[in-house]
């Protein structure tokens, strides 16, 4: 696979981005198109990769930052001649010169650039960011987690289809269980959006299991959780905060405890390491922006080289799966009213 990578994406650019590209090229053999300001990126590349690797540096003189918003962002996203690293990377996907684009940059900027330069897949109105949440039994794809704060029921239905395809084609979950995030498991619970979307889900042909509270998600009883971007973002940030609180508190109690407590801490250290790895977003690297007409993956600005490497791996896997064609097929089936078993 040929993956376009924004070398100016992470908070500490370009070193983590470049090092992650080098790690991916060495470990996975993927071809990486490294995009960014050549005078900054080339020295980093030469320091990390003295040997010949399948990495090509493509110059982009500008970058989009966290300060880019509103009209100014839209104008840069739509400009005919691409100058920013995001626009150059997305255009490579549009032109078929790259199989996917990966960035650790501003989520809103990346979504805007992808929306304006790639357009949407036929039958889909809104894109959705779909990260993977760790659960007791594996993982759950959650969408949307921040792109769309206000939605219609049909948008949630589109998200469900895309999430189910991603879970099955890329993540290997056979007939994934799909649920709506709600404040109760019983039918009729939830706000207006959830209640109005429920009949659409029930008639969709998806493996719809009804409403799900967060506890059901973390218990591993849901494979694809669907919600609006506002609720999803609160769910994401609350989950991250609670996970950090638990890990930090355990560490403080062990380090500040008595000798027996410290000895016990040594005994459980391997288990704590496994838990920390499970909760570490670097293990996934980036989440897909589903719905746009091309593969785009967006990661955290605080990503390190491991996260960048894993993001390239996940993007390459999605490209190999033919996910985009499968989403087109399922959306077409849904629109025609044909029964299915997604």
C-alpha cells in the first residue's frame, strides 16, 4: 500500500511523524509519501533513515494549525492549488496516487479538507470519526465522536452502516452488534434523536441490538456504538479522564504506600502494564473519517512515533480490505430497501 502521511501533523512535528513513517516502512514494508516543509522534514528523515527505504518526500510549504477556524479554514481547505500538507495529502488520495491519508493534525481542519476536496460517498450526508474503544472482550467502534454535534436520524443510520462495514471488513468482527448510545437499555429511552432513529435501525438489516448504556459498551456487549458528535465527544473525553484517574491513582497509592504495598505493586506490575497498553491510544494510532470519498485517518496531536507507525498500519489494512466499496454497496442496499445481513 502507498500511504500519504502529514509530516506536519503532530504537536512535536516533524520528528514523531517522520520517525513513525520510518518505523512503518521498516516493519511493514509500506510505501510512505511524507508530506511537509522540505527544509524541516528532510533533516529529520536523514537522521532516522540513513538507509534506503520506500519513503518519498513531497514538499508542502504550508500547514494547517489549531488556530485555523471558520471561513479562513474553509477557504484554505477549498483552495484550487494545494499548499498545506493536509491538502496535498488528500489530493494524492483523490488522484489515486495514494491509498490512504494519515494525519495527526487538527481534527476539524482534516475533516474540512477531506470534505471539500474528496466529497462524500454517494448516499452519505455527513462524515463520522470512528475510533476504537477498548472493552472487556476486545473493542467497540464508536461514531461519531466530535465531527457532527447536530444530526438527523437518517445520519445515525448512515453511521451505523459505515461502522458495521468497518468493524467487519477491517476489524474482523463477524456480523457486528450495533447499538444506539442512550441513557437506558429499554425501548423508548433516549432523547428525540435516539427514539426517532430506532425504527430505522430496526428495519435496516443490521444486527441491531437496541439501546446501550456505557456499561454495556465496556462490558463488551456492543461492537458498533452510534451517537451524535456532541454526545460521542463527551463519552470519549469522560472515558479518557476516568481511565487516567484510575491509572494515576493506583500508581500514587503503590509508590506512596507501605513496604508491603510496594511489594504487592511489583507483583501486579505486569498486569498493570497490560492495562496501560490496552488504554493507550498509540496502539491504534488513528481513527478513520468514514463517509468521505477516500480513506482518511486522523490521530491525536500528542501522538508519538509509535502512534504514527500504528496509524499507517491501520490505514494500510483498511485500504487492503476494500472498505470503501463495501460501504457504497451497503448504502445502496439500504436506499433500495433490500434486506441484508451487514
